């Protein structure tokens, strides 16, 4: 059995052979030829559905939506030798972003999920793993699931054996501050959270109809290098609407990008059956506390350079009105117990320390 290696600090990832597809490894040149055939058919606009799908024995990830998580995780896959660049795909909707990412060494499809091309949808069946990182669109829902029937037909009989949909803890709504685990009935309290819940169901159902295990990762607020309270302070950015809404909350679920990465790896390494996981840290601290801590760290590292900005825009200290996202504390016990994840950053405190350590400001 072929195995693929993560970076030194990560466990070895065995490939997960599909029982019905135990075939000898195809020579790489053959796979490259196969890929070229798909590209040729995409270029001519013809549907590649007619091209027979040949089983593959090497893990290949298709990432839908190369945003903060998609890019981070895709890079980890490449860096750890999981696959060479032409075997990892991302999608994005702009040609400009495509160029930028290709310059970084990524191999890209352009896909606007509003109008997915048959050739791109069809090419997905050439992959063994599918990460869905595109959020639902207001008023519509999950864009790709609008084509669910087509998607199912395209993926049927292909190589996909792992599918993970990135969702949000917003689906729980308000538990009055109680702890919620994955068995807690979801009760979304706003339009976007309702669309999320629908999308979760749609992707789980799709996985079921394909006979593969589909996972839903309910992520807390994502932070990491380039996206954190530290960055907000340094760049003196005003708070986003979502951040303002969270300011009034007593509890806020969050998770460091590295921990999302290791949870994803773990779910590939120890493939569970279809399952929902909360992906959050251990410390649902209120946002005000988190900002105070970030200010303290910034002042310590760059004394006097980034004055504590008391404006409500950056501190979120004004009454924004009741948050419609709900008060709850989200449990990560299943993630730890079943996926064996040991958090690198159990609290925002260690996460922020590592961000500050890595941040270099050249203009000072
Ligand atoms: N940020 C958080 O704190 C948080 C918390 C919980 C859950 N989530 C969800 O978790 C997932 C990953 O988060 P993230 O922070 O990595 O998100 P992100 O940075 O916003 O990335 C989302 C990606 O989806 C792509 N996308 C959006 N609309 C698309 C369309 N019509 N067609 C094709 N691609 C489209 C975006 O492409 P472009 O860049 O080209 O627009 C972007 O690459 C998202 O679904 C997000 O909503 C986020």
C-alpha cells in the first residue's frame, strides 16, 4: 500500500484504499496523460463525462474555495509531500486571484460556483479527497448543491473517498450559554446559519448517496497569522459587522488555523464514518477579553507604536444590539476523543503569542 507523509511533526498518513478499487498503482506518466486528456476536454468545452474514470491509488485533494483555510491546508499538503502541485487543485472565482496563486506554485481551476463548468465538476471524480470551503450565498444557499443532481452523477463511480464540508458553529443558535456538543439540536437563529444547516445536510446526503463517509466540520471563529485581533490592532482596521455582533457576546468559539489543519489531517488519517465535528479550542472567552490581551501583547512587543485605540469601531465596545448568533459554549470533546486531536493552541492566548512572535513589521 502506498503511503504519503506529512511534515516531520505530523503523523504518517496512510492512503485509504477503497475496497472496490484495489488496483495496482498506475505509472505517473499514465496519470499525467489522463490529466491532460481532461484538460484538453475542458479547453474545448466538451463534457469530460465520456472519458472513463480510471482508479487511482495516490491521494489527491480537490479544494473548493481557496480562501484562508483552503490555502493554508493546501500548502500543508504540498509541503508535506502528500502530493505534487499538479495533483492538488483549488478553485477560485477570479482570474486575478488565480494568477496570484499560480505564481505561488498552485495549480488552479477557475470555478464560479454560481455557474460551475461541467468540465470542472467532472474533473472532481479524478480526486480522492474533496474539501468544500465555499460558504453559502445569502438568498440562495450552497451554490454547488444547486447542482446536486449533476454533481452526484458526475462523482458517482469516481475516486472520491473522503468529503469534508466546512461549516460553522453558528448552526447551534442560542443555548443560553450552555455547553453544546454535536448531538445538541441545531437551531439556527439567522438566515445564514439556516443556509449553513441546509448545506451540511446536503453534503452529508450527497456523501451517503455516493457511499462514502462525508464529514462536517463546524468551525469556530477562525484566526491565525494575518487574521486575528493582533492584525486588527496593527492595521487599525475597523471591526467587521460579524466582529461587532460578537463583541456583545459572553462566549465566542474560535479556533486557530493550525488546529483546523491538524483536525483535517486526522480525519483523513483515521477515517471515521460520516460524522459532524465541532472544531473549536478550549477557551470560549468573550471578545473584549481577547482584545485586551491582544493589546497587551502588541504594546509589549512594539511599545508606543500602536496606541490603544479606544474608538468603538476598533474595540467593539459599543452596544451593538443583541447578537443574532446566540450564546453558547461549544464542546470539542468529540474532536479530541475520536480524531485524537491535541490542540496546538487550546486558548487564544497561546495562539496570539505565536502570531506576535512571527509578525515582523518592516515599517517600524
Ligand atoms: N472566518 C470564520 O471565522 C469562519 C468561521 C466558521 C466557518 N467559516 C466558514 O468556513 C469556510 C472556510 O473559511 P475561510 O475563512 O477560509 O473562508 P474564506 O477565506 O472566505 O474562503 C472562502 C472561499 O470560498 C470562495 N468562494 C466564495 N464564493 C464563491 C463562488 N461563488 N465560487 C467559487 N468560490 C467561491 C472564495 O473565493 P474568492 O476568494 O475568489 O472569493 C474563497 O476562496 C467558509 O465556508 C467560511 O464561511 C468561517
